[in-house]
């Protein structure tokens, strides 16, 4: 099907269709479904879709949004030397939800191009852990090589989303129906289970409640002792 579309509509149309699907997924909150330990690196938004007048004349990023699973270990980000002239540009990571030292290793480096070199890659190390957390972003920004000034242009900053692959699981009551408590026994055991994953430490609070105020409802203090606490799953 893609081959047919390619022949009829051309490569440009296919690229735009793919980009629109990625944008729709981003706005709808969809994220890649990945397994624990899966290596995944994806490019989402390319600078080709930005008009030249909004770009930097000399340097820029080829891709403006990457996603990478935390198990991938690293991500290589392309820096483009548009005129192919000899020169240098500074590349620096910037924290957002993801923090340098915790989620990735900080990058602050000078990239030097020889005459005729059009592209080079900067590698950023991604850190893995066993604790569940939301997907988190950080950025890479281009600067003048000899100053602290950010380069102007919409293609001088790229976003990197770290996709969490940890599976904390869900908390369930083992008994899906009502637990029968015998009045002559001092205690009633209610078993709580953690299913479908066990990464990281998970805590859950619990408390006993009266269902309603009717005469058929067991009352705290009369029929049972109210209990509350916190369970920790490691």
C-alpha cells in the first residue's frame, strides 16, 4: 500500500501523512507501547516542515522532537551545518521534567565542522532505573561557540522525551466479591495483590468504611474496629 501511495502521491506526501499521524497521537495523549527493557528511538518532528525564513542560517537540528526509551542507554542527535563551511557551534542540554544527573547525563560541548562537513552527531546518555515515573522531557539548545547567546531560529532547539518502561502493576483485592466475615472470629483477613508488574516501590492507603446508615450495615465501634493504614509493595 505504501509503495502504491509513493508512486501516486510521491515521497513528500507520505512524509506529511506520517507527520500528521504523529501530531495527532501527541495531542491525543497516545504514547508508544514498549516492553520492559525495550530499546526504542524515534524521530517525530523534522525541521523540513519549517519555512527557511524561520530557521537559523548556519546551524540547526535535523529533528525537533525525539523520543527514547530509558533502556536505550543513549541517543544520538544530529546537528546540521547548513552552508558546509568550517566553523563551530555549542550544544547544551537543558532540564525540563527530566533532570541532568538523574534521568540523563548533561551535555555541554563544542561541535567543530571542517570545510565540507554538513552534519555531526551529539550523543546524550539516558539513565535507566526501576522506579515508575511519567514520561519526561528535556531539551538540547544550540549556542554561539564563544558566547552564552542562544542561536536564533526555530530549528536551534530540540525536545527529547524519555519513555518510561517500568511496570509498577495494579493493586487489586484478591476476592472480587464480598468477603464473608464470621461473627465468632476475632479477625477477618482481606488479601491485597499487586498484579501485572512489580517494578519499584508502590504504596497504597486503606481504610474501613461503613456502606450506609441502614440497620443492616455493620457499624464501626459496634460490629468492627475501624482500621486504616498503608501497605508497601517492594
